[in-house]
């Protein structure tokens, strides 16, 4: 059985929704940029499966291209269709890869673009999949970062190589120049190694609206402990405040914002 929640072109006024998914707590939030009334270009999907398994994804339609909201919606619905096809065999990796491949072809036809951050969790083992600069983070209860994806961008690679620090990267004029996205014939999927989730580990999937407004140490400090719903509320509140006004050298970039928090509770 699959319990699913799919969000496309969503604008939440509060601080999101929370669910129980097998031995996991899950929170999700999505809203459009506070700067405009047009469609939210982000989409999100939660698939909670029998047998302590789940697939979770965020897609961010490329704002500089037409049909951004349609592109991200194509991604999450393609994942849904692929999962339904592969579910009897529980071949989650093949389902995710097939869904991404199908979405890429559809977005190419649309002439649009999207990023993707997705995780498959099966018996407390996580595997990540990402394309572009939507991000995945796993942190322990004490704040140890166990997984952090690298944005597929010149700035992301420069930070990883030590050529830029995080503050320089957040203010870099080419921060959102991407080298990889869905909607490209050269699209590639970065697949992470299997990662065992310890009790109380927290997983975060986020569109770039989060990382454009909060520093990594701020994010980790918020999500590593305490009730998951409270962590989601803090992330949303802090992002909204930063988006509303620039405070000195602190980042401030109004944008669509979509977040998924997952915590192993047992």
C-alpha cells in the first residue's frame, strides 16, 4: 500500500503538514515567493510505503525558463507513475531512475527545466538522487553532517574545492548558473552511496529558497533536535524574515520555498 502526498503550485499560509510514515516523522512545506502572486515553481512528493520504506522528492522548476511550475509537476508525477509500475517488485532504485528519465524527456518537449532532490529510504538505509541545486542534507542529533549534496553549478563546485567560502558563494552573481538540470539532453543523475540512518537522524530536502537565505550552520542548528514540526516552523519563519528584508551582509533573496524534513524516530 502507498500513502502519498503530492504538492504542486502550492501556497501554504502556515508552517506545513506533518505525518507519521512507518518509523519516521515527516514534515512538508511549500509556498510561492513573497515577492509575487504567480505560480509556485516548486513541487514536492511523499510516498510512504509498507515495510518501513518511503520515497521523498522536491523539484524546483527553473525560474528563468517558461512553464517552471509545469516542469516541476512533471517530475513528481513521473516519479509517482514509475513507482506504481515498479511497486510489486519493490525495485525503488529502478523506479526513481525511470521516473527521472521519463520526466527529462517530457520537460525537453516542454522546453522548460527543473532541478530534483530525492531520497529513497528502505529499512533505515537512505540513498540520494539529485540533479541541479536542490539539496539533500542528513545530520545527526549532535549536528554531525552525514550527507550534504554538492550543487551542480560552478559556484557549488568552487565551494567544494575550497576556492570560495560559503558566504562568498551566497552572494556570488553566478550562484544560480547550473551545469545540470532536467530538461537537458546532457542531464545526469548523481546517486549517493547507501547511508544507514541512526535513531534521531534528520534528513532535509530543500529547494534553493532555503540555502539562499540561511547559512548551513543555522540550518543544522535548527533541525538537529527538538520536535520536527517546531524545526519546520523555525526554518519557515527565519526564511520568511530574511526574504522580507536585507539585514547587513545576511542573505536575502525572495523565492519559492519547499522543504521536506524526515526523522528516524525508532
